[in-house]
C-alpha cells in the first residue's frame, strides 16, 4: 500500500467514482459499459432476458431486459451477479490435455484432432455404441440440436444425454408414461391464468425467484404449497401443507379419492382423452382422508379443503421441481400428479396444466432436440414413421436414424451374450 494511501490521502477516487449512465442512471463509473449485449441468464430455467454490459472487452455489469416476457426487466440476485462468473479464477478458458498426468494447455485444433483420433479409435475397436456423450442444461437449443445430430448421425450412437437423466429422469418417465411424450403441457404464463396454483416439492421463491412475479401478477389465485419444510414459498402460500417426507403420492391419491367420491371430476374429458380410469378409481379407493392423514400427518380437514379447492378451480396448475423428481418414487409421483390433472380436465387449457419446472436454464433443450430417449421434436426411436420423417427432413437413408434397439442388435449383443455366458 502506498504512503498516500496509508496516510488516508488517497481515497481511490478513480476506483470508486460515480457517473450517470444513459440507461441505468447514477451508478459506479466502472460499471458503465461501452455497449450492452442481449442474452439470457444461464442459471435457472426461468430463462430471464438480460443485457451484459461490456467495457474494454470485459463484462462489467448486467441488467434485465424490460422487453423480455419472462422477467420484464427484473433479475434475481443470481442473475445480477452473472457477469462475475466470466472472470472466475478457476474458469476453464482453453482446451487442456492431460500429458504425463498433468493438464497442459493446447490449441483448439490440437484438441479437435485429439478428440477425433480418440473417438475413432474407441469406436473402431469396440463399435459405435462404445462412445457416449454427456452434455449439460446450459447450451442453447440450437447447440443441443447440433450436438444431438453430431452424436446420432456423426458418431452413430444414441448414447447421449444431458443433465436430463440426472435431475429430470422421473419427470421424463412420468410424462412419457402418462402422455407418451415428455414435452410439458404447460407454460409459465399459466401461473398468471390459473385460479389455483398447487406447488409440490417446489421452492420457487428461492430457486426460481422471478416466477414469483408471475404469481404476484395473478391476485385472484389461491396458492397451495406442499412441502415438508417451511420454505420461503410456503411463507407466501394461502394454504400450506407441511406433509411428512415421501408422503406426496398419498396426498395426491387422497385428493383424487375425494374428488371421485364427490363427483367433482370431468367425466367427458376422462371418456374422450384417457384410459384406465376405473383401475385408477379402484387403486385410490383406500386413500380416504383418514388414511391419507395417517400417512401425511396432515389434518383430514386440510386434505378435504385442498381437494375441493383444486376440484372447484376453473383452471388449476400443478408445478413441481426436484422435491418430486428426486424422490425414490418420482416417476410414480409425476404419474399421480398427471392423473389428478387428467380426471379433472385440468390440462390443455390456459392456466390448467401439470408442469415440471426444470432446474437448469435449458434442461428442456436436450429433451426437445433429441437424446437417449427421443429423437428431435419428441419423435420416438421406436416409431418407424417418426424415423422416416426425420430421415426425410435430414435427407439421409432411414437406416441411419437410431431405432429403439439400435445399434445393439448388430454390434454388441453377441458380445454381451458372450460376456453374460462367461459370467454365468
Ligand atoms: S430467476 Fe433464474 S433465470 Fe431469472 S435471473 Fe434469477 S437465476 Fe437467472
């Protein structure tokens, strides 16, 4: 530290100077950029629109994009700190190759050559399916699509996944089991249009803060929150259900039971759009309010109250996140949620939807553009028409599109059989 600084004569006036920015107003002079670059927040799945302020080639500030429909110019604390990640000291900025046990910086050309060489060598020796690709939830959709195409056509394997199977596999499976596709049938706009919003295993006030703006913009709604913890979201609810951990299926089945008994179901919707209603009714017969109360720890009156609130709604929205998805019974819970929406016809209308709120900013990107369990556009590996259509769009022979059992039958099943025979 300089003598002037030690004596208090240097107050770092340049560093702490203030000035007026024409967009943001009176602010730290260091944070006034040369230009603002439009982008999206890379943290959570709300996908807020933002501008990054760039000065002398460095990101120095961020601000919300007022024209973006999701956040209308606001950002949560995570988004407001987004630009700091660009200069994090441990950020990886160049390709690194492990040489003699140590990471060494290499050029992009060297990196591409090394990857191509190693991928080809592995596939030449063990077959196309010996290669797998794990991506993330942070790419933009166009990148996901390109990566999926590279893996499925270039590498010739369907061994490709993003964060989807780590955090969202139960939502994927639950949607697929209920609807045959894992495209969520709702949207964030539904939060503003529903008259009942039921959040289960979702703490949006802390994890997806800007979604609370959508709730606030809907003063007519009743907010029901089911969570074993008194979260910040629970604190803003109209009805809080502090249920015991792992008792959410019982709660949903109990609501279904109550609504069937009370005749508060949409028989027309059930008849035209569902199968298996009688089996469901039979399966939930034992989930009386008393039985559900014993499992969940909730008062019987509370169970009846939320069932009637949901059943009387003109448009009811159920949102969930990892509290459901990461449960050991996550898929079944998603199915139970979908069942509740289906028997009341709360799907396919404004404000009415069972909706999995994802974690990462573009967790849906992998699912939409093709990965381990589907082809781009939610087309199915197991559907020949889907494969034919995609081959036509891509201008390639259909045989090059991975099928459900592809490429295992031709390449590795005999080896697997041999291995099992040996181990048996
Ligand atoms: S709500 Fe999510 S997307 Fe929006 S600023 Fe916060 S972290 Fe970013």
